[in-house]
C-alpha cells in the first residue's frame, strides 16, 4: 500500500525513511527543527547490515564511493601495548563521515521533501493522523523526541550511562582503526577520509568531578590523555583550532513496542544506545529500510507497522543491552589489569 507519512526529524533515520517511502510511492513530509543537517563531524561505521539497508534504499554505491575501510583494527593499552588485534578475516565496517552520509541522504530526496527550521509540537502530532490527513507519523527526532514523549504512554526516560564523550577530526590520515583503553577512559582513532583522522574519547564522568564543566576541551583532553602512547599524542597535538563535540551519554530502556496506533519510532527515538559497539547509525538505517518496506508491502498501515516492529525491535534491543555492557567494561576504573588480561587472551584466541 501507499499513503501520506509525516516524519518528525531530519537526521539519518528520518532522511533514510523518507528515501525508502518515496521509492515505494508514498507522499512524505519531513520536518526538522534545525535549519540544515548538523555538521558535528565524526566517522560512522557502516557494518554489513547498514550496507544492506543502503542497498535497499538505492544508495550503497554512493556511500561506498566516499567511504574507506580500515586496513587493521586493534585495542591497545595506554602505553601502546597491543591488548587485542581483531581478526582481519572477520567482518569490518566501511567508515564514512556523518556529514557526508547526511549530504548523500539529503541529495537523494526531492528539494521540497524536508522542511528545515520547522519544529513539530505535541498539538500538531495529535492532529496529524486526523485533520492533517497523514496515514502514519514516524518519530525520528532523537532520544528525547516529541513523538516518543507525546504518543507513547509510559515510555521510560533516558538513562545516564555515567560517561562523557568527546569527538572530532584532525588533519592527517591513518589507515587502521585503534582503540586505546586506560583507567576509566578510552581513546579511539579511525580513518575518515583522505585528509582527516576521526577521533573520539569516552571517560567515566567521575574523572571530571570537581572540574569546571566549561573547561577548554583541548586542555582537558591533554591533561587526561597526554601521557598515552604516540598515536594518541599525535591526535592531541592536532586538536587546537578544530571543532570538538562534547556530550553526556544516555541510552534508552527497551520498549515493549516501537508502534502505537499509526505512530512508529525509529533510530535513537526507539533505541538510543551507548556508542561502544559503533552500531547506532547502522540500526537507524536498518530501521528506515525495514519500515519503508513493511509499509509498502502491508495491506494496511497497521499491518505494516506490526511487521516493522517484529523485524527490528528485538534485534535492536539486544544491541542496546550489549552496548551498555561494553560501556561498563570500557569505563571501569578498578581491576583494569584483569580486564586487559581478558582482552589479551581473547586477542590471542582470535589470531
């Protein structure tokens, strides 16, 4: 079937869902409170499920053309010792910058599909499937989105992970992915494009207790990571003058359903997760492709939404739980020697 869809949120999930529904013959109206796609930097890992979703959306070739694949991957200790080297025979992610992926998604839509600088109120959501004539309303507006708060009764609030994250990009290029684990903190370095290196840092919020929350992030990161191995030191040296994104991390408890009446949640609105498995953007693309296909194949909107919920909710919930566990493991401030020993053993077994 086809119909009219209101998509609240113009991020990765919302834009991808719009692309899928338009290809299926739906009329689509995307509304985004920002005036343009956010340019917050950072590289995203496109795992096989995300690439399959992009293929179903007709965009995988564009993403492959601008993405890059790491030549290797390892987890290291702060002094540079290798704790685990990931098996090169296993699956790997294609890395693409967030801003580039958003540009590809926007370019794949007719110019009037997205209404930028147009927030949606609870009142508008309430009448969307009535007086406004939409057949379905899709919440793609993030972890504290209006659709989730307005429509889904008893939806639990987001949970703090006790972690502060920083991310950005510096000039220069690396070929391999690395993540360095220390006492209550990690530092990741990945390829991004031919000219910049993507980096991210996550740390236990307790490490910032007593510090000024407005402290210059360059000074803070150099203080916390300045004595780590040369790979980290090179990134720290390139930080001045670059944009640094800071955020307090939260995730969402698993919902009993992503669907309520003619409303559906996708992406972070449905299953915001800790970033430690690198799967957030992937699951947003999977949601978008699955929802578009389910709505196009189902005889009614209700049937299509039930199919989407059945296809995506349980698998995304498992990834939310696994990401939360990985956050706890990575952020420990005690028994790090035991943790690192387990990693070394696991790394040996994978070779």
